C-alpha cells in the first residue's frame, strides 16, 4: 500500500468513527467500547506504518503531547502492578484497606496489593486511554493538510446536524425515542441518540465552531465578497463555494437549535464559548456576523413558540440543585476528600465509583459513579500528576491552535476552530462527565490530535488561500492524496 492510500485509509477510518461512535447511545455499552478500542488499535498500527515510511508523518508527530500521554500510561501501569504486602504497607494506602481482611483470606502470607483500589476498573480505564491516544495520534498524522481537515470538519458538522435535527424532532413531537427504544430519562430535553442531554450538548458544542468556520469565505475573496452588490451576491448563490457556505450557516443554526433544546446549562455556556472564539477571531467576515444573527434569531423564535420548556428555564433551579444535600457541591466537597487522601498518585484510573463511598457523606443518598466534574475526577483518580498533565495538554492544544497566543494574525481558520471546540469541551468538563462517554472521549482525542498537528505548519500554498483551496493546490494533488 502506498503512503497516500495508507493516509487515506486512516482518514476514512477516523471519519467513520467520528460519525458512527455517537449513534449507539454514545458508545457506552461494552460492545461499542470494544469496537472503538479495536478501531483504535487498527488505526494505531496503520499510523505506525505510515510514520515508518513517510517523513511528513514523522514531522507531524506531536512530541510533547505524546510524552505527556506516555507519562500518564506509565502512571496507570504503576497503579495496577501488584506489590508485595510488606512493601505496599509502607507507602500504599490500599494496604490499610486490605489488612482487616487478611485473617479471613486463609493465606499463608499477606496478598500482593496494587496501588489502585479496583485494579479491573483501572485496567479498563487504561486500555480506553491508550485507545484515545492512538486515535489522537492517527488524527495528527492523517489530517495534515487543509483539505483533509476540511473533510474532518464537514463530517463532524454533518454528524452534529443529524444529532440536533433528530433530537429536536423527537423532543418537539413529544415522541421521545432513541431509534426503536422509548426514552426513560430526560424526557424534557432533546438528547439525540445520547442518553444524557449534557452529552449531546457537548457534541454539538464541539461541532459549532467548525460549522461557523465552514461559513467563512476564502481569504483571497473576502475583499471581492464585500465589494459585491446585493444582486451580484444573490446571483452567486448557485456557485459551489457560496452554496456550501450557506449550508454551513444553516448547519450552525440547526446545531444551535439542538443546543438550546437540550436545556443543558453547561452545554449552552460551552457552545457560547466556542462560538465566541470564532466570531471574535473572524468578526470582520460577513458570514460570521450572519451566523451570529441567525443564532439570535433561533433563540428568539424558541422563546416565542409554545414548547414544554423555554431555553434557559433550568437556570432558575440552579441554586437549589447546587445546595441540595445530594447536589453537585456536596459531591465535589466529598470528592476533594479523595484528593486529600491520595494527592499525588490518586486512587487509580476509573475507580471513582469504587472509592467515593469511602468519603461519601451520610446526607448524600444517591449513587454517584462520576463526580460531575471531569477535572476533579481526574485528580481523584490520578492525583495532581494527572491534573497537571491534563492542564498541560489543554494549554498546548490551545496554543498550537492559536486560541491563546501573542503572535500576530488570527491563525488558520480550521486550527482556530479546533482550539475553540477543545476550549468548549474543557469548560463543560468542569460541570459534567461527558469525556467519560467513549464516543465523546474518542472525538475529543481526535480534536486534540488535530490541534497538536498545528506544530507542523500547513504548506504555504494552501494556508495562504482559505478553508476552501482550489483543487490544484496543496499536497493533496501533489502526491495523489
């Protein structure tokens, strides 16, 4: 297989994962999880082959993010390695949990003890994390040109439009099914094919910046676009690029509609953050202003029609939910107890559900398998090492995507969209656990890979034009990709 075909195969696999992973309830069941892991393994193998053959692929490797991920994998391996009890009892808090059980085990000597309080859960979480790393690595290597990144954007936006239209239709019609299954939860919200409204909202917030960037005209034609009369603009609607931008604006409106009907408060803020980054960066482009105007129009329309719950209505119940005995603030307070008990190495990846009962207050009468704050959950499971690594990965991605930079210019539009999507997800992660959903984590990993690929500049002949390069430009046509 040639390098071009291998790269095309990687792109096809990633794009298929991008569209299909959210469909089976966010891939939360064991079968879809296994499918994601197997797909990641195949993509990882193909990526390794491509790196061995292609200088461009080796140059696109995000070395610093890979080093951080390797450190996290090493931490996970350490957490599941059994240690002799006489060593573990000197520094491992898990030994204290095992000590009272030793007389009842009937063993000649104390058992080996791992750092993790639940080794099977840590092993499962570690395998998932490795799969996400392989997906991110494949995205960084495969989508190395502007044209290929635009394909990524188009598929992501198409998947989000499907979720928004399907979820909104089910909600507004009152049918409330996910394919052939009647919903039992979140009947007052649009959830698409996800169980939880917050998870669909995260997905839509990821896609919204890409819908906006696809509406931006070519950089070389912005001046011409402004100089046209209304009649000339109307006549040009039939042109391929102009029609595509109109579809992108419509897609942004539909995604925004789905976000509003999800009634996810954090999802709404995440979507606003991602969209604001794009609209501020490209505020001089008329398409960006039109997208903002249409978004406001969708909001005003929903406020005036008779729906079961108006967008934003749930904000009135926010205080009660936070301050209740089983609210987020109580869970976060107790979860901080986990962090204080094991501040540096955590309790083990994927062990929050097993560890939380050891610090759960008597007033919390609900079962919590997640902390409803990914940042806090990462810290409780992997300690300050994991939190530092997560912050470093986020900072590197935003800097490479030129969302945070002291350099001049606004950066390449698709790069900025990638950073805006990551910023939106990072914000939502402070309120929910969407990145614990395999489909969301896999897509987030692909976004991180795309953003990290910004370390390797896009060829000047493509980056100097637009999101829509001519068919004869770029490396795609040069090497058959």
